[in-house]
C-alpha cells in the first residue's frame, strides 16, 4: 500500500485543540487525524455499504 500525503488548511485554534486531544490520547496529531478519518469511513460504510475504490484521475 502506497502512503499518500495531503495538505489541510486548519485555523490555529482548531490545530491547538487537535494537538491537545492527540496528546491526551498519547498520539501524534497525524495519527489522531488518521483515526478520525478511519472512524468516519467506517460510520459511512455501516450506513451506506462498502465504498468501492479504484484509481482516481
């Protein structure tokens, strides 16, 4: 599996809060974001079914 990078624009206050939550959970901000994304996808798929993936243009 290839690892891809994305950029996210986030205001300073929200970023500070993200770091606070991540520190509390013993994670990096990056790991915390990945967990949030995973949880979001799992919730979507539980409601709508599996997302079929393929190459994106």
